[in-house]
C-alpha cells in the first residue's frame, strides 16, 4: 500500500511539472493513474469564491469589491463585521462579535439585576436607606413585608413592619427612624446587636462577652419557670399583694404560685396570700413569680417583637423557708414537692405542649447562718451542681423534653460578710457551669424589718431581674448578663481590676446604691489590710489607689466586708459598683432601675514582672 501511494505522488508530480509549478500555477492536472484534480492555488481560489470568508483590511475595500459568485461572505478586519454579498449588494449582517459579546453581557447583567429586584430610591413601596449614584436603592426595607434587603439580598422576615423596635434613646442607637418613631435599623445598646426591620444580627465584638449556646432552647405552648430554694422564693413577709391582675397571658395554679393546696386548674398569673402556705407559714405573699414572668413577656414584646400570647409562661415556686441545701436535694421530702410542681403543671396544661424551661434558684441563708450549720464552699458548690443535674434528669423523665434545665440563681448578700462561702460558690458556678446563670446579687433591694427578707416591692423588683435572665436564655439563646470580675494586677501602689461589663462604663454609684466604705473594696496583704486612698471606675476597669505598695500575697475583696449606710441585711455586705444598663421598671408607682450591680468576689492580685 505504501509503495502504491508513493508511486501515485510521483506520477502526479511528473504530470504537473516542477514542484514550483504545482504550488503556483492555477490549472487542472490529469495524472496517468486516475481522475483530474486541481492544483493548490486553483483549489484555494475556488474555496474562497464558493462561500468561504474573504478577509479585507478595511470595510471600504470590502464594499468596493465585486465578487464573481451570486452569494458570498466577507469579513472587514477594521470593524470586525461580517458582510453578505447577495443580489449584487453588500449587506451588513449586524453586530460584530465584540458588539454581540457586549450585548450578551449587558443582557446577563440586566437578568441578574431583575433577579435581585433592585429598587429605585424614590420607589414608594420601599423605605430607602442607602442608594447609589444612579438612584438605585442598595439597602432598603419593603414597606409591605418588612423584609430587609441589601443589594437585592433578602434577610428574611423576622417581624412585621408594624412591630419594629420603637426608637428609645436610652436603649437604641437608631440609624433611621420612620414617621411613627420606629427605629428601622440601628444597634441595641443593651444587647449589642445590629438590627434591621426586626432582624437581629449579632455584633461580633459584643458577642465575645456572651456565652451563646449552640442551639436555642425549644419553646413550648406552656413554658414553666419554677422557683426553688428558701424563703426569698416564697414571698416571706410580703403579705400585701401587689400583683392582682395579669397583663399578659401568663398562668399559674389556681391555688397560687406556691400551690398552697391541691390545684385543680390553671388561672391567669396573680399573687395570693393563703394561710397557711405550702411550706406551713402564715406570712407568705407576693413572690418573684409575677415580676419574673411579666417582665420577661414585656421584654420579649419590646425587644424581640414576640406577642406575649405566643409565649405563655407558667410561673410557680416550690420553695421552703429555712431549709439547707441538704434538705432540698434529691432524696429529700421537699424535693418530691418540687417534682410535684412539674407533674401537676404538665397535667393541667392539658393538650398544650409543656416544657420546664428553667429553675429560679434562691437559697443559702440556712447554710450560712451564724450560730447554725455553716456549709463550707467545698461542700455547698458540688451539692448545688449535683442538684441541677438531678433536677434536669428527673424533669426530662416527667416531661419527655430534650433540653436541660438551667438554674437561674441569685447571689446571696445575707451573711456575705460573716460566711462568704455560699456567695462565692454561687458566683463560681455561674462562671464555670453552662447550666447556671446569675440574675443578680441581693444587696440593693429593700429589706423587710426582719433584716432577712424583702418587701413586696423588693420581691417584684427582684423578679424582674430573673425575668430578664430568663429572656436572655430562652429567646436570645445565651447566658444572662452579669458583671464578671476577671483579674487584678498590682502595679506599685495601684491595683488595676478588669471586668467583663454588660453595658459600659462601670460606675461608682453612691446615690442609688447605699454608700459603702471604699465603695465596697478591701485589700489584704497576708493578714494585714492595706489602706485604699481612692477608687476610680472607668470603662471596664477599676483602679484602687493604695496608701503603700504591698509586697506579696495580695487579695482584693469586694462586697465581703462592709455594709452600706442604712442597709440592715443580717451579716451582709455591699458595694457601689454597677454598670450603665438603662433598663427600668415601674412598681407601685416607683421607677426601679435594672442596672447590673457587681457581685461579691475575691481575687488574688498578680504582679507585673515584665518580660
């Protein structure tokens, strides 16, 4: 085969003459072995003249040419256009390839623009926030749906447009306000979140301060907040009832929040004075239940746009006055009464979904009372931690819920000076354990004449702190705010104390907090006290100026040694350090602040030794 092909080529070349003639002359060649074929120049010419593109340097040259064929295409290199010769005329076929690419790109851009639904800044259907130089709105709110849009990206409906956050100068930094006084977007000063049309976005800098859970707790149709502990959770001495009507949709047992006798139904949450109470006393009245549940409902409505009827709180308290923790833990007689609150609440909720969301814990006085049993830190802390575990397991068995049940605890101010172990254990559990949250220390509330219990206003005010912690946990999915003392550094004759602060700056308040020696601070070096000459609070820092520079082993104490002027807390101690949170509530015609006050604490100061 190869030999035959070689012979054919030789024959062709012989008949064409020289190679140069075959490549340059336009003629038909007939070899000895077969049919005639065209030389290369002739073949190229025929291809061009029978429909192949003929290139021209300019469009002028192209239009001046006259093809021999009736139809022909040609290409102008200067304009990048294709022309068609037909019926004796050159016809422009349209856009060049470059023009077509531009048109395609423009069409695709318009399709994207249509897909993301850009609006004009003056479109009456939107509230324009930011627009570009062409008049397109880049950030806006849809008036009808309340959807927040950014360059066409929809962030979703978090709440209807008519439930936007109201513009309140002391809690919201508003970026834009509508004609009705609603903050359309801005930053919530309390939570540190950016919001837009009700959509909360966590401020990353602020979120570092908070312990957010990986998943928010599941909300049920009946959400039980159950109190447990000692007499401060029974309303001891507050026999004059303040909460006689239910402003929202919260409920309790028909025999009162303490379930002073067998319950047969649920009623709107109000307080009751029953004689005797469930724990056998005759002086039980206004508990924390109404203050806690109603404040939580109010906060959800104001801050999160949640209709209170969509989040019903079942509030009750199963506490017993005068009991130590060993009389309340699993296995005790009264622990059974605590579980009875859960069982009966679930039963009386009928067909509604029910869940125990949190335990409002208030106890420790009888583990610290002078002249009685004083439970050490190393005993009280693990017993309280175990109680939370036992309560969670038993509640899950009753309700079938998956979520654990955290304890919202106060920090006891009673006996903080005479037996601080309980207060220290409560604070450390809040710092170390995800299932303990702090509502508040107790030294700023009004105490009753017995120097142990609160007044009716005090209980309701205290309840508001519990309600705020409940809301932060259940709705925001995080641990509740509190002032957390982080570290103390000794630098010469100064001690610099750093805090984690819910709302900056820290303040030394001697107006609304009882004036206390050294604002509540005390510095010890070994067994000796080091005099403090000044206390200065700034942002997240407190600086203690000392009369002399301690050598070593320095302890900084707060609200563990001195009781403020006019306070009558048995064995108690107080201080004057608080944050700048501006929340408040009105109780019996009195405005009560809800700033965070600093907890009782003790820190070891470290020396800065450089590098």
